[in-house]
């Protein structure tokens, strides 16, 4: 029987979107943070971000290959600002602030319609253990965002790549989440928006159910062919609750 439901964050619990407007906003937000902390910056906002942003994209490509997540100070000092002459000690001190800004400025984020009602049903009606397992370069952004959405109270555990050092689909990301729940993977369901991370990972980990819902990120991340399929493909996040409720009523193991 399914006793826990674990969710990806961006693209799953949240709708995400990003375009040139977000990229430009990130350039100026980064510049403002550096100036606020009285750092000497050798470039104006947009040329600075052209270099730093390219470094971030290079890091993301490497981290997806290795499935290893670095701490914010490593990402921003060793990758984004590797070729930019700034005070790296000061930069390290404010790297979490920058990482938080990047996550919330480079992407427009909003809680998916019906997500709050779905979480309430899982927790209060079905008594599920509810968790997040998310790839993120920020230590605190997911916690803050769930609180802002007014749904933080529904989550028993939050497992972040920035904290544990492993990115989905690394098996340790899912194993750690199961260990925190004190459950066998077969007793857990996972909900995500990508085959490459959110179906491959829990399938290999032996999760009992896997749900997939499409997002803005899905076509960017799911390039190529994958030999896995979810148990359910859904278009409304609320279906996670209705499907698991039906399974329980039918006595499905």
C-alpha cells in the first residue's frame, strides 16, 4: 500500500516559466546584490550576467552529467564568477542570497492550480507522509516558497540536492527520502515533470507508483529516448489525490 507521496518542486508542485525578461531581471538583481554588499564589480549588469550566466549554464550541464550538486558558494565562486575578478571571500558569504534570487527571478513561479487542495487531501484524508525531493542550487528557497504558498504545513520532509549533494535521478536522492520517511520505496509514490529525472530515478529506486505531469521544463530536460514510463500521466495535479484515494478504496496494493 502506498503510504507516502513525494513531489518534485519546480515544474510539478509549481508552474514555471522563463524568457528573455527573466534573464534580464536576473542580471540586474545580481548586480544589485553585489552593490548592496559593497563589492567592487568590474562590469555593468548585463555584460556581467552574460559571463556569470554562461558559467551557471556550464555548471548545470556538468551537474546533470555527474548528478552531484555543489554548495552555493562553490557554484557561484568556482563556476559563475570563475573568470570575473571579484572578492571571492565576500562572494562566498552572499552566495546563498544570490542562489535564492536566481531561483526566484530567473523563473516565474506559481503554485499549480488545485495543488493546495491535493496536498490537504493526501495529508488529512489519506494520512500520507508527504515530502519534496528537489534539485536546487539554493539551501533555503524551497522552504521559503512553500511557506509563501501557504502549504508548508503539509510536508513532513524536504530533501534538497543542495543539502544532500546528490541530484535526481541519482539513487541516493530517493534513498535518503525513503530513509527519512522510514518506508520501503515500494510504499512510496513519486510525482514529477520529467522522464529523465522524475521517472527514471524513482523507477530505478523501486517506488511503488510514479506520476508524470508536463511543464515548461519537460521538453528542455527530456531530450532523447527513455526506457521507462510512469504509472500515470496526469494533467491536473489534483489527480494524484483522486487516483490514490481510489486505489485505497479498491484495496490495490
